[in-house]
């Protein structure tokens, strides 16, 4: 059956009756999937299960109000909603549970996320956008509680942008801003800061958002009174209710087993949000958990007998069934017959999904057993290989890891032996790993032609006069060109609009481009990033500004778990080309001194991390990123805005390459690698070193993710045979990452005549003011003495001990 949701406005009784029975069928299918899904986990066929049982009815109502072009940002209990829209069937549900790695069979993530995490495909095979206005859209779920909320803000804001900015091309993305962003969340998760931050921001911004709270009165074992003031989120949030005198939220409340009440409530919410761009909160109460929170435990351990009995009596599917019978919409016999058919259908879907999951494994197992037979016959370690083969035969339902592990262990017993059958086994293993690994590792970064690393380098050009200006002027004027060139581009953040950011890199641009494109926000880093993710997922080109690098820690969960993983966890089917702009390096004081690059480069794999040494380089990075479609973090040097730089004549055109280093000074004795503001100190020290006969080569890393794709640092090592990495991160941070990249990935170890070294900051944060900076981070004297120490070891006569 292909669901065909429609509203109940102005339809005949026959149509309404048909709709009710269709909804009941979907509710029963979803429930049966939940029940069988739990059994599959407990039988060992799946690792973990968390299901939508007990939440079926409100999700059916939400599906009725959901229209083409709308977006969902939900959590892992919304299977009934996806089924009601025809975006998920029972077999696909089980493929998700089994983690099938075929995107055609498991279209939600090809097994990269656990079951219950849903999405739709926004991207064509070539990376271009689908027409999102002609389909019902779901942004890719994440498990983190309330983690879906920040992006919801941006998904809703996009409708406001499209409705109010005529110069922005809406093709494929909007119908005059009539789309609603629908969020779903469990009642316990509303305790998270992400929820409150999003709610406050939506109320301020007045965007078309509907948040549905599925309230079953528990957060795993903890009841609502321990989660929420007054034990009710709608009671706690009454201050947000809009009235005649002030803007705010519309707050609606409805019981989760009341079918007609749910239908009207969701239709009402849709109309309010869609027509007036007013955010709406729907508190759906009296829901149940028929199987408890998840497969990791039983709710009988923490719920009273009375509560369990109440849940049995008020199960939404049970109450829906009783209502159908009471209103003579169907008969007991008809419903029993329907339920029997559904149970059989779901069981068949489960069996088919499991068979399809195993089929390629069985085929590979058969091939591997034949190969092991062949090598065992020729090997002196026949008995050991026969045991591996027999162990493999005994695995009736093999996984990919079983095939990889057994085949590779067999090779251990073939060391020193050479025959054709061994070569065939080696080839089988290599081919198997080559074909299998991408199923788990592809699309961490873009794989289409318009990736950032493919953007052609264009150097800045200068007039003969070579006008020198403050670095901020170059940024400001370059942004001016970009906003004129890209109508879909916008920037927002704390103090970004009216004063043109705290360092005036956007000075005067709000007046020129308006408050929607150059916008101020509240102090709320997580939802600033969330705005950017949602806007970018709907075809806009946002730049989200985090005022200082330290403050990015507030948004780290959203950056790491949502933005950086989006392309990967959707296997390239969704993208969010968000540019995150911030400033840092060489700051003073404990709370404004952070250079947490080691943490960022590991937590934000999936994004580009760029560290320009000056504002010309930074402007070039923005130009490059606007030509591509990948997310990136650009960290400008805070102490560089007032430094003089030559102003390029090709603003908005020159492109700083991503993934390439730049050699600023050639030398023969030692390679010095650094980035950002510390690099300027290194450059000065290199001049001082020449006075004592040390000729240092200075290289600007400038792009940390990715780093030095052309291996230019190793080319330098071939000449200098010595390496020092200077970094203001803590010891073992970014400098250790760069060392691994150069020595292991690039093979630079073989060209060294001295031990490679790093010079990082102290393990603590700097104390206040210039003394704190000097005694906490690498200063000029530290760098000079470290280089001199390395050369002293090489030639103590020419470079006698300094101290």
C-alpha cells in the first residue's frame, strides 16, 4: 500500500473513513515492526533497537499536515511518520535494523546509523540539488538528545529568507517561503540546552517552525518531575505564548490517543506556521512506551504496576482501534482480518530483508571457502588453514568482518610460501577490502567535481601603486564583492550586523544588503551553527560567525555530530556547505587565549579547517569556498585586522588553495612549519637566525584539514633534512597531528638527519596580558633557541651552547 496522506478538510465521510482505515493500517504495520524489531535485536541479528511504538497516532496526524517542500528535523522514534509519507516500508525498516550497506535497500544511511534514523535524498548522483519543493524532506537524524533542534532553526529560517528576499533564486528550494520545518523531540530531551536555545531563537526570529513533543512522562527510567519544572513542558513554557501585545510561540496541547484532536491540532499548527511564519509548539501528552525505552533494558524495572496497567489501557493504537469500532467505521472481524494480514506481511518483509542482507555475504563466503581449500592443499600449514575454513563454514550467517578476518588470518600461515593459489587468495582479500571499505568510509568529504580542493588557485593581483590598508579593509571589501556576486550568501552572528563585527570586517554591509543578509543574533553559538546548517541544507550559502575561537566550544557538539558528519552519514545524499567564520590565535587571558586546534582537527573531520596568516589569505579562502559546496571553518588571526597589507585589485576573484602549503622563505638548514599569527613570529626569527649562520626554510601550513596534499613539506625536508613544527596549541595537539602527517603519511622520516621536533604552548592556558602570552606560548626567543639547539647538536663547534 502506498500511503496518500491528505488533510480532513472538506472531504466526504467515505474519504474520511478510508483515511482512518489507512492510518490504522500504517499504525499496525509500524507497531508490528517495533515488536519484531525488538526480537531481532534480542536474537543477535541486530546490535541495538530503539523504536517508535506508542507514538504512532500523533505521527500519523503530523504526516497529514506535512506538505511538499516541508522539512523534518526529528529523532529516532519517527518511523510511523516516515511510513505514513511513503518514505519507509517494512522491509527498509528491517534493512536499517540490520545495517545493510546497500543504499538502495537501506536508503536512510546504508547502515551507517542505527535503525530509527531517517532522511530523504536531497542530492543527485553528480552532487546537484534535487527539486526539494516537489518532495517531502527529512534532514538526517542524529542520536544526540536534542541535537536535531539547532538545525531545525535554520531549516525554518530558510522559508523566511525565500519569502522576503526577491533577489534569491527559489528554484528547487522554495515556493515563496510557504514551507514549514517540523521538529520532533521526546519530553525528557527538552531538558537539554539545545532545545531551550532553539526555542528562544525561534521566538525572537519568528520563523515557520512546528515542534512536536512526544510526552510519555519518562526519560528512560526518570519520570517527568525530575526533568521539567511543573512536570510539564507546556506549563513551563507559558511565558513564550504569544498574545495581542507581543510576539512569541503558539502553544498547543493534545492527547496522544485522541485521533480527531490530533488531526485538527496539527492542521491548525501547520496553518499558523505556514501562513504567518509563527513558531508553534505542540505538546502531545499521555503517550506510552509499550516496550520501554529501548532494547537495552525493561521498563518493568522502574514503572509501577499501576503505571504499566495505565499504559496498556491508554496505548494510542488500542484507543484508536476502540474509537474506530465505537464509531462504526469498521467491524471487529474486519479489523482482526486486517491485523492478521499485516502481521504476515511484516514477517515476510523481515525475512526478505534478512535474506537480502545475507545474500552477498553467502556468495563471498562460498568463494572464500573454495580459495581456502585450494591453498590448504598446497600449504605446509594445511591443518591450521583447514581449521579456519571449518570455522568459517560453521558461521551460518556471516558478516563482512567474518570474511575479512578469516581470510586475512589464513595468510598468516602462508608466510614464506609461494604458489599460484596463494596469489589468488591475496587478490581476493585485496579486492574484498577495496570494495568493502568504502561502504563504511566513503563521503567523509565531497567526491564530486565541485569540491573545494579542485578550485583553481588564483593569485591576488596588485596595482603598481600597491596601496596598503588595514587587513580588515581587504576582508570587508572582499565580502562586499561576494555578497553582490552571490545573492544567496548571508552572514550572521553576535555583533555581525549593525557594527559590522567586532573587528569591522563587515563594516557598512548591513546598510547595503539589509538585515536579513547581514544579521545580528543573540549570544547563542549552538543555534548560530544550527541556523547555518539548516539554511545550507535548503540551498542558501550562509556564513555563521562565532565571535571568538574560544566560543566555538559552545557549538562543538553541533559542529561535530551534525555538520561534520552530514555528508558521511547520508552517503553523499545530503549536504550543508556552511562556512563558519571565527577569529583567534595569540589571544591573552585564560578565557580568550584558546587555540584548541588539536581538538578541532580531530572532532571536525568532515570539514575543512583553514588558518590563514593574514586577511588576504582569509579573503581568498572565502572566495574558494563559495565556488565549492563543502563545509569549512576559517580562523582569522585576531591580531591581524589592523596590520597593513597590500590591497588586491581582484577582490572576490583570487582564490587561496585548500590543501596546499606556502613556502614563504627558502632555506637549506632546517624546515620551520607553522600557521596563523605564530607564523609571523617565525618569519621574524628566521631573519635573526641568518645572523648566526642558520638558513631556515619557512612554510605556512595555512590549511590543516586537508594538509599539504602535494607533499611540499617533504620536498623541503629532502633539502634541509631537519624539521621543527611551531604551534600555539597545547603539547600533543595540532603539532603532533602535523608531525604524523609529515613523517608517516608523507614518508618524511627517511629524509631526516636530526630528530623531528615540535614547539608548542605550555599545557595550561595563558595568564592575563602580554606576560601570560609570553610565558605560555612559543615566543621569538623560544623559537630561536629551539632551532639553535637543533643545529648545536648537528655542529656544536659552529653553534656553541647558548645557555
